[in-house]
């Protein structure tokens, strides 16, 4: 077993497909979820935002133009903000062609569609509330949808779901609204400030370049809101060498665009 086996209760860091298997299929689409599943990767990460008419959708940027054909379809609507388009308008967009012709016609999924696919694939989800400052009340709305879709029952709460954000306020809000949910703060707080984060976050999910064995140990020494050691997931780890090094640091998870490469490295180390 790797040195951190005690912290994870497993044999090594879990591998999380970042925005799905996003090196191989267009990010945050159902195709990227399925691609991860086809590789045997059971954790996926996504980004949740909200449309003009209040629907939750899965997309990373605050604007539509990088990952869809919004500019072509709606030339007058610059700067193509997600929050300025209705769900019906977004549903018409092609979210696959930018990535490759093979994926033409892939859609921006609603969160409901996304959850349904992850469930069907028997996968687990790291759900990121993205840009929460743009979407007042998005935490409660997301939790309501998760609840309606069966994602807040005992099994999901303990084993299949982590909710994360770069906004500490947003993570704290999720924890207060539904204390059973496992949460993660995205960032690398100074060691002295970690105890404050451990009051509402079960995980610290950090850019891998800021991590060291000492920092990972400092996080593991803390107990999170559920009384278990706080975990560390590292992102975005896209090489086997980095995956091996971070496994040596004792991280609990590796968030990656190339989950097949990272899993090979983790299994070998
Ligand atoms: O899960 C970590 C990662 O998703 C944070 O960065 O910009 O890809 O959402 P970003
Ligand atoms: Ca993300």
C-alpha cells in the first residue's frame, strides 16, 4: 500500500476525470462522462452554472463562445454569457464541434441530464459550483436538484458525491444547508489557516504545483466536519511522472484530463 492508505482507506489516490475525460471528448458533455466510464474511471468532475431562466447547466466558462457555436448561432449576443441565455437557447448549441468533427451535435447538458448519466454509469461526482457570485442562491438550488434526483440519500452522501468551489463562502453555505454532504475547498490556504477551512470542508483540492509532502501532512492532521481526516485532491495532473510524485506525497485524489494515463501511473507506483 501507498503511504497514505490510512487516510484514504484504499490502495492509492482516486482518479477523477476533470470535466469528464476531457482530453478525449469535449469537456463537460455526456460524451466526456461516457468516455471516462469506458476507461473504467468511476469519478468525474464537472462545473455547474445557471441560465437566464434559472436552469442549472454544466459548462466551465462564464461565456459560451469557447466551447460552443454560440457566436455563429447568435452573432448579436456578445459577450455570450451563460446567464444571458435561456435553457432552450443553450440546448440548441453545438458543444462538440470545437473539439472535433466526430463530436458534432454534442450538447451542453442540464445538470439533471448530467446526474442521470453519471448515475446510469454507476459513477461518482465532484460537482463544482462555478462562479457562484454570478448566481445568487445557486447552492440551495443545486442541493434541491441533487435531492430530487436521489443524490442526497445515505449512499450518495457518504461515497458518491463531493461538492466543491473556489469560493469559501459557497462551500460554507453548502455545508450549512446540508451538513451531511462532503465538501471541498478549491485552493491552497496557508497552513495556519487550514483549521478554519476544516470546519466546513472535508477536502482541500489544490493546484498540484503548490503541494508538498509537508503541506499534505498538515491537511491530513486535521479532522473535517465529519470527523475524518481532511483529504487532498490535486489538479490538474496530466502526466504519469507528476501522478507518481504526488502519490508519493500522499494525496488522496488526482484530478486529470487523461485519467487512463494517470491511473496507469498510480497503479504502477
Ligand atoms: O477540480 C479542479 C478544477 O476543476 C479547478 O479548475 O478551472 O478546471 O474549474 P477549473
Ligand atoms: Ca472545475
